C-alpha cells in the first residue's frame, strides 16, 4: 500500500489558484472513484491537499481533475503547481503540516484543528481507512509533542494578540483591569475586543464623536466617555488604547506626570496604534509606564516569529524520529493497531517493501 | 543553560529535585545536630548549609503558593552556590570546646537564618521583576519573558516575602536579647541597620513612596547587606563563642 499526498499550498500557489481547487464535500468520494483505497481531503485557507492510500499508482493529473471537477476548463489551463509526496516524504509532510511547521505563520495551531476536522469528515464518510487512520493519529500525537516539547507556538504574532499578551504579562488576570479606548477606530476596536475576550470587564470608550463611542460600546460593551473627560480617566485606568487622528501628541510626560502621582505601584500599559502617534515616546521612560506603538508591537510579533523559527530544528528532530518509527511500524503491517470497526478492511501489506 | 537556550520549561521535576535536595539537607542538619547536641550553627560551614536549607524551605512554601515556579530556576543556583562554597572552602572547623546548648541562642540564630532565607527569596523575586520589567521597557522580549510571572504577581510576592522576612527577622532580633550574655555591640548595630533598611523598604511601599522597580532594587541591596552582616557575624572571632 502506497501512502501519498498531492496538493498545493501557499508555498506553491497564489490564493486564486488555491480557491479553484478548494474541493467540495463530495471530493473524497470522487477520489475513491479515481482509484484510491483511502482518501482524505485537507482544505485550509493556505492549502488544498489530498492524502491517499492506494495499491496502484494514482496520477497527480487524476487528483487534479477530481479537485477541479466543477471547473469548466481543464485544470491544466491554470498550470497549477501541484506537489506530490510519497511514502516517508508524505508522512513527514503531514507531520510538518499538523505541527504548524509548513504554515504561513510558523507554529500556528489552527491547522491542527483543521486537520482533525478533515480526518473526522473522511472517517465519517468512509474515506479514511486503517492506513490513513494510523497516519493521522500519529500526526496528532506528533503535533502535540512538538507543541509541548518546543517553543514553536510561543508568543503572539499579530498586533492585536501581542497587545493582549503583553497586558497579561503585566497584569496577570485582566478581570480587574480598567481599559480606556481613545478613538473608536477599527484597530482599537479589534484590540479592545481581544481584551474583552480575555476577561476585561471595565471598558470605557472616548471618541471625538460621542455617537461613535456609544456605537462601539453597544457592540463590545462598556461605557462611553466624553472626549473632554478622558485625561481624568488616566488616573484610574490600567490600559490605554489610543488611535485618534490627532496631529499632535495627546499625552506627554508633562501631561501624564500629575495623573500618575497617586498610582506609583500600579503599572500603566499604553497601546498607541495611531499614526501619527498620540503619545510622546518619552512617556515610556516614566516609572511604571509601558508604551507600545504600532512599530514596537510589530517588532514584538517579529521577535516571536524569530523565536518560533529557532525552534524549527528541534521540531524537525521530533518529526524525523516519529517518521522513522511510523514507517518501521507500518512496514510491519497493521497488526499493532486494530483498525476501527467502521473502517473498510484493507489488505495488509508492506508499505516499505512495496512503495517506500 | 536551559534559560539561555530558550527552552526552559518549569515542571514538577524541578520542584521534586529541589524537594529531594531539601530532604538531604534536613538529614545532614539533623545528624550534625545530634552529634553536637544542639542546633548545628557552630561554624561558618553550618551557617551556610542552614541558610541554603532556609532558601529551599521558603521556596517550597512560596513557589507553588504564588505560582512562581520559575523561581526555582533562580533559587536552585543560589542554594548550589551557598552549599558549594561551604563544601569547597575549608570552613568546617570544629569548635575546640564543646558548646553548651542554649535554647534562646539557638532560637535566635535559626529564626534569623530563616529570615535571611526569606530575604534571599525576595531578592530573587526582585531580580525576576527587574528582568521582566527591563524586557517590557526595551520591547526586547526573550524566551524567558514568556515563563516569568506577570509583573503585578511578582510585586505581590516580593511584598509578602518582605513582610514575612521582616517579621521573622524582628523575632530573631528580639530573641537575641534573651541569650543570657550581651551580644557584641557592632553586631547589634549592624543587625539593627539591616532591620531598619527592610523596615524603610516596607514603609516606603506602604506609603506608596517607592515604585515597584525601586523596591526590587532595594531587595537586592538589602539582601546583600544582610549577607555581609551574616558573614561578619560568623567569620569574626565571635563565632566560636556564639552560634
């Protein structure tokens, strides 16, 4: 029995090409008509992949035709750059995908959930048999091990999540934090939403147009504050998200100093996502104030990504170890794991002997 | 090394390792105590071992309670340093005369050393706070950043450790006046100096005159002063006649 993977991903195809081959609910059945004993379709925003197990060779063209079945044109008109992995390479590729190593953002964990969902769908439809069952179960184990034994998922890699992560590193639980959103723009709304989702209960919104502030509070909760009153709020709040269109800085060390006088033991976290900036950079030099502008948030996100990339080698080592073990075990047959009852019985064979 | 490599992961194993070390320390102090017929604080060697034991004890009490698991990564080297020094340097000198048991003196010495252990932990928490604070200020977040506790949690732990240390130190200091013979004048003045320093830190914290960062720095300075005092007390000629 030969394990193989045919697909295209963000590495090889642009989004337009990927959407043309994004597949359909019935695709796995079609694939079986193409001659696969087992087939599983994995579709995410970054990849369209078919994992199959077959005694005979199933060509990439056949797979592409199945994936493009609803297109009017021949799939080769688009010259899609399909890749193909067989045997051990296929095993390694799936382990890398499930562990987030092949993702656009290295270490992201969403792909593992999508892989599990794809497996469940294939299992329910009868597309995944004993070979794919073992392959995917092992892939889930590998992904879990990679996540727990390396720092591949460490840190946040988007501006919003970096801001929330930093807030938690300063305050711990966010339930008691008071947050002021100054300027009800789209980015500040997203950041405020992220903070609320992590437990923030006390949210205040101030905007030059009070109606917009009210509108935002209706959407995400909290209360609207008149724009004239926001400086007073700085005495009470723990987190300030600012994104006004002001040309001059709204906060300077001179204006913030008196507000901080009675809160020496309480940190103030300022997220300035306005361009031009709302807060004078010198404010970061003040005791207990942690100022992050859009560039510094971006820089932290990049540091997290760099940290994750440093962990790739360790993750690859885990994957290599599992790949060798998996190939060995499957070459000895399927006796070690009893296939689930609902799976069709596939004749045992030596993967290594026949195809690897 | 693990911290530098960015792969440190706090685990139950670390805590168990320190726990195991603590059991061996306790066994050693117990055997030594039985041999001497009194609290084993008769020379610099025993003082260092007792201090290392106190650090391990307070860590095991405080670490899990305040979820400061990484504190072990900072405490363990201090324990190793204290014990390594005690074992390498020839300071395990037997007192020429068998010292008689003096419950007040032994209580004074042992409670003071546990207070030093608490101050050591406050110092370690202070270092952790400064590391975390520095990274947040400079926007340079390394792997350790994601393992260290939040700033506010660290500061709460520092404050509690300072209060406990101060309380124990006060008890130790007061009990020193009941040992039955006058303590050396310089020793008392220095001990009062350390007590006043920690009292001032706590007062500054209570009145909100000191920023958390300054409290963290003062914890390090305070422990350095306490350690110097301890060294002075035990290293000078007073040691053979006092614990």
